[in-house]
């Protein structure tokens, strides 16, 4: 398989004049971008970075971040991107854990970077103003450089992403260039991308979705339009101005787009393909998006940083909640909860844990310096995802949440996702999140946190659940109306914050009676 450097070169040679990247006033075709990538790769030599070294970046989605990503592929450097909102202690952890040799930052992350004790011993590269012995990134672009030549093969490490670390220290997920390219090729095929596509580059480049969009566009002579941080009005403006053809976002960002006051006034007709990942999408939002965009293709992509694709459903609105079937590089199964063997299969319709084959071309090989995590997740050639789900009679997978999110109430296992999808269909519900809260008698009771878009009360929602066909034991026993549902920087629901009481209540709550 091609390494990523040669893959990029083939794009340059095939489509040298095609628009490659847009970031404000910066508009570069593939030939122009290659010259800048070459300059950065040569500058890495000047500062002594070698193949296999880790380079940490603390950057938003900007053309410089994308350029650094590609320069690392040519130079054989392991790009290790982390959240630009990271605090000093979080930077310390990632720098120490990855054994990084250099770090790149920008103004928005400068304060935390300069407070990081571990970063002080690294070569520090600043986008914008530099202090002391920090290197200005702009000077790296000024030098004349020969065209970059790939220095490593497809088996070299490409990138190390960090998991979100919601319950423990983040885990490094190192991925080889061949796995990264295989995932990008699969992304192109499964989303039916064509030559010259234009995508909105808003999913962060420290997240697998952002990296996949960047690499996929390069394979098809496409355009990566940078949006440094998500803003619904700016995103809608860019969709119209840049004639974006496909969107690949988490459900939260789609929600914010179509519920913004500017959406009805925005021409989104250029968008013909929608894709989502990162979290399940509620039935209500699926219907709204399908009506608003009328896309030719609407893909639910289920995967992870570790193994990019698990399953694909290319017609998500036709079967709400379905994650479809295994991707082109994958096999998946559902095993019984707490199973230790991939052979301990759950029955059709039985909720269990989703597992995926590690032989996939897209798969990682294990966590960075975490044998404990490897022992838990990697078993007999399969990756135990920690996600719960079931396979229906048609063979389609339904993902119901995380093993850790399962609510056990009165001895019954209840998935929050099913309840969220039900409540999302109520016209007065803008967003909903469901968790289990401690209860003396029942162990846990089901609580629904609701962001309202119109007048609705607890009794209205309870009656809606009753008439929807939701099983009686799955009905929420508590409703909490909130101003916002807490989410991670990439839009993932943070149930733990709701359980911990870290939310702003919009009104009063009422505890209902126990199940009849």
C-alpha cells in the first residue's frame, strides 16, 4: 500500500491546479500546498526532528495545522494532536506520555503551553507571536526547500490520537500510515465521494473524524475548507460561499446548524451528501435533517479512533437508529455483556457488547504504553469496543450506548439512547439526554434532561412516552429542564456531568411515582 507521502504526491501530480485548502484569505491549489508542505518538512530537519519522533500540536483547524499534518507524513514524524483547549497539566501529561520532541501552538493555546512544565524542555514552535527561544512558524515557510520526498514506508507511524479520557487518563492511539490511508479510502467509498468534493473542515484535527476528512479530500482532488472552531452562523456562511458538497459532523453540530435563525435564509443546495458519526442521532434530528437538506446520501458511520470503521448505513433516515452493517474493511459481532470470548454471541435482539475484528486494514495495534487497556479491549484478535448494541432480525446493528452508561433499574437493563430517540420526537424538545440517578429502592431511576424549544411540562412528556409505545419500565421517572446539555468540545454528550449535578437547571424538577 502507498505511504501517505506518496499518496499526497499522486494527488499533486493528478490535480495540481485543483483547489486543495481554504482558510479565510488563504486559498492553495495542490501544487502550491505541496511547496509549503515541503518547506515545513525541511524545517523539521533544521530543528533536528527525526523519523519516529512525536510532534505535539495544540492547534485549531487552520491551514497551518493541516500543512504540519502532511509534512509529518513526508518526514516520518508522528503527529500527536491534542485539544487546543487543553490546560497546562493536560499538556504535561500528553507531552510526557508521548515522549514528544517538539510542540506547536497558537495564540489561543499559548497561555497553557507556557505554563506547562514539560513543554519547557521541548522545541516550541509558535503560530504568531513568539517569546524567548520559541520558533516562529512563519520563518519555517520562508526558506527555499527542495520538493519533499517520502522518507518512510506505509508501516511507519502516522499519527497518535488521544481518547477523550472521560473516566481515566487519556489513552494514546498510535496508527500506521497504511491504516490511515485505508481508512481514508474506505471513507471515500462509503460516502460515495467524487472528484472535486468540498467539505467543511470543522471536526478538529485532533479527532479521527477531522483527520479522515482531511485525508479523504486529498485522495479525490477535493477541497478542505477550514473552520477553526464551530460557529453555526459562520459555518452556514461558508457552506453557501464555498459551495460545500458534503458534511461530516457529529449530531450536535447538525442540530445547531438547522436550529439557527440563519439556516432558513441560507442556500445549502450545494450539500448533497450528509454523514455523521461520534454519537447516535435521535429520530427527531434525522427527520429534520432529511427534510432540510434532502440529501442524495445520508450516512451513519459508526467507528472509533482505534478502528476507524465498524459499520455503515448509507440510508440512515430509512431505518432510524440503525448503524447498518460492517464496513468494507470490517467484521463486527455482538457478544453477551461481560463476555470474554468473541464466540460468546448474543442472540438476535439481545443487547450485548459490540466487538470488531482487529485484522481490519483500518485497525490500530494497541494503546500506547497501556498494557492494562490492551488486556481489557483486545481479546483473541477482536477489539471489544465498550459499546452496547444488538442486531435485529434483518442483520442491522443498533448501537444503544456505552457499557458504562447502561441503566440498571429494578433489575432491568435500560439503554438511554432508546429513550432519547423517543423524547426527541416531541415537537417541544430541542435536545435530550438520559441518565440513571441513584435511588434507594430501584438502584437507579431513569432521569431525562430536557432543553426545551417550546412549552412543555413533565406530565406532557410522560404522556408522550406512554403513547409512543416505550415500555413502562423505560419511562423516565424524573425530568429536569436545563439551559444546555453538557457536551465535549467535539459535541459528545457528557452524561457524567449530569449525574454529578454539573448543569444549569432551567426550571424545577419533579420526581414521579415508581413503575406501575
